[in-house]
């Protein structure tokens, strides 16, 4: 998402480093380039202006220019300013003193309100809350149904309303009553969107605000709409007073400008980002981590958290034991690939790696997730005996396996080769530490073909 910006900033720093001594002149040139990079990433011009001024002021200070490693200092200044611009701290959701806390979800049509409401409910229930949902979108016929379906999938309660309740405020009032009666501590209110901000929409939202006295008014913005998202966030804030934003579709190829501007323009923090259509594709927004990522320093913390969350520790330990005892079969190879696949889109994982040293080239690695599925299919087509001992797989059997998995003999051969390579490499990597944490980093850094995984350039 921040690829272009990230590339450009890193080039600026590289050039600065190449200059040897840092001077007011080459610092000015660097600032100009940073400015262009930010504008090209679609960051709001006012935010860019503020940013550049803040960096200039700090970077032109005497001690920076004469410091031992001036470029390092400049990078640190840019990093700190990025964090500042993004909101300094991870902004938590607030809760009311007396439950239920009401979160009003607002935004333009199609921005992702309903999806985000469901994602938030899931997130909250996983974090010790008991949310209930209600849709007050009485205009689009399928809107309320959409939320009900999502909630049912998540096994979370939703207030469906009665046939008599045709107005948003009526639905909201009853939903809150229901929340109190059923002991739910958070009520998520999904509202209707409009193509453009209009008075009707704002009046309706104001009425809901007056009625519910929400703890959070979360503005949902579609990152793909770039500056339009920022502009409407600003307008919603002026008319309604939002308390934070959720930026959706960050998994798309948006240039990231909205993410970088929305906090500065509204003065309200970006709390979550949506990174996919599924209910679990919601992430807390960490300004410092995102800044690190933009500067190519990687987001190792998020990566570790993700691995921790996803990896089955028992299985990882078992895997480790097998590796040490040289007992790592094709079946294990398959299971490991499945685990890695569970981590989510591999590109997003690689994006969290620091872009330094041997890892720098990782950015250009193309990950073919279909390829992983094919490999899994090949191993699935083997007999348990074959999975335990790959040496017994004859040419004839390779043909059958290829047929059974809808692949070619060549692909089967390749997989067996990769597996053999992986075993060899694993043998040289045995030792203490978490399996997919340290190991994965080592595997990647070693310049090996990703432990036989289907990563190509
Ligand atoms: N890729 C991706 N798609 C998303 C994300 N969030 C929402 N979507 C998709 O965007 C589309 C619109 O989402 P909705 O949640 O229905 O949007 P809405 O704001 O409720 O729309 P209205 O109720 O019509 O105003 C759906 O197809 C969602 O699956 C996201 O983070 N990533
Ligand atoms: Mg909706």
C-alpha cells in the first residue's frame, strides 16, 4: 500500500547518504523530494506542508548537520514526524461508564460500514466484550438483511426490529433497550450511506446522535477514494463530530494518502484499518508501526503478533522436534505450508519484513498462493506411506500423483526436489527458538529458495 512512497523516501535517504556531508542545500533538495513523494502518494497538500515544515525546522538545527551520522538523524526526524502525522499512539476505542456503549458507524455509501460493523463486533467479542448489532439503514431493502447474515455467521446477536419500526430512531431506541435487557455492553449501530453528503443524511445522523449519545462516532472511509475520503471525513466531522475513523480497503492498491492525512485533517485518530472482505480482516492502526513500514524498517512487531496468533504452538514444537530428529516428512512439509498460508496474504507478510540487507529483495518476490494450493494437492494425492518416505515414490507413481492432483509430473518432481532441499536446509538450521519466528527470518535471510516454498521472482 505504501510501496511507492516507501521506495521514494528510501531513495531520498540513499542519496543523502551518498552526499557525504549534509549541507543546508542538499537538505533542501531532499525536502523537496520528500514533498513530491508525499503529494504523489496522495497526501493532503496541507498535511504535506505541515510535515515538511516540521522536518525542516528540526533537520536544519545545528547539531543535526554536524552530527556524526546526519542522515541517520534525518531519517529519525522523518520517522518521528510520520508518527506524529499518523497520530502518535494507537487510539483505543472508548467505553461508556455505564453500558451499553454505543458506537455509531457512519460514512458514505459503499465505504464499508456494514462490513466494518461486523468486523468490529467480532473484534470486540474476541476482546472480552459482548456486542449487539443493529442496522438502521431503512432505505436499501437488503441492507438490514446483510448485517443479519454477517452477524449470524459470527454467532453474534443482532436486533432485527419489528414490522412497525420503520424509522432509524425507532430501531435504534429498541436496539438499545434490547442491549440493556440482554446485558450487552456495546451496541454497534450501522447507518445508511449516501452517494454524497446531504442534509437529509446529516439530519438523520444528528437525530441518532441526540438519541443515543454515542461513545464513539466512527467514520468509515474507503481508502481507494483517496482525497475524497479525507474531504468527506472532514465534512462529517464538522457536521457531526466524529471520534475516530476506520479506513477500509487498505488491501487494495490505494496510494495511502488517505491513511496519512485523515488524522491531521480531522484531528481525530484513525483507529482501525480494513484489509479484506472477510470478518477477520480488521487491524488496529499503529502509527509507529506504519511509519516504520513506510521507511522500510519493517513491522516486525505486527509480524510476530500475527505469527503468535495464527501458529499452533503444539504443532510448531512437534515440527521442531521432527526437524532436529530428521523426521520431517512430506506430510509435515504440507502442514507447514498450510500454516504459512493461514497467516494470510503472503505479500502482506513480506511487507512487514524490514527492507534491509538480504531482505531488501523480498519486496520484489512474487508470491503465488495458488501454487501453494497446488503443492498441498500434490502431497494430498500421495499415500500415507509415500508421505512418510519420499524415496519410495517411483516414476509410475509420480504420474499417478500428478493425475490425482491435476498437476504435471514435472510439478511433482519439482516438489520432491524442493522438499529435499528444505530438509537439507532445515538440518543446518536446527537449534532453539520459536519455529516460525526466528526460523522464518533465517530462512528468508539466507537467500535460499524460501525453504522450498513457491516463491519466485
Ligand atoms: N477488499 C476490501 N473490501 C471491503 C473492505 N471493507 C468492505 N469491503 C467491501 O466493500 C463493499 C461495500 O461494503 P459495505 O460494508 O456493504 O459498505 P456500506 O458502507 O455498508 O454500504 P452501504 O450500506 O450501501 O452504504 C462490499 O463488497 C465489501 O465486501 C475491505 O477492507 N477490503
Ligand atoms: Mg451498509
